[in-house]
C-alpha cells in the first residue's frame, strides 16, 4: 500500500513539477482536493476534520524526508507535531493565497519544503 501511495505522489509530482517550472499555472481539477479544501478541514469545527488535515500534513512531511515530491524536499523536521504542520500549512496559504487553487498535495508539499529546507 505504501509503495502505491509513494508511486502516486512520485508520478503526480514529476508531472506537475515540470509544469510549474515552465510557468504553467495548475488548478486542482474538481475531482481532486484543492488547497482551499484542505484548509477548510484544517479550520473545521469537528475533531475529525482537524484530524484529517493533521494526518494529511504528517503524511506529506514524512514522505518528503525520503522522496522528492513536485521536485521539492524537506529535511530535519524530526518529530515535529502534527499540529505544527497544520499551522505551517495554514500560514503558507495565508501568505500565498493563490496556492489555495492548486491541488492540496502541491500546496502541502510547498508548505513543508519551505518550512524545513535542506541545507547543502
């Protein structure tokens, strides 16, 4: 199962990352979770919604430790709490509002990669 998830993100990241480098704007298709949709879960009044957001962000952060997604990586975030990852995501969309229109996976990867950059 983990391999299938990693393969999905790898293929998606490779394709969308190439578009982003060429300056092509990408919007989330209606069938995909958009950045604003994930943000709504993060701000949700129900625990299950907040838990969905926290789990989503934790999965993205963990994957970025071992695998580049959308040609981005993250390093040394150690045992960061899922609540901190949720806050990082919410702050990222507040700072960059247009990113709410891209796929949630892309916005989440950007938020984590910018918060925990790899040092050469």
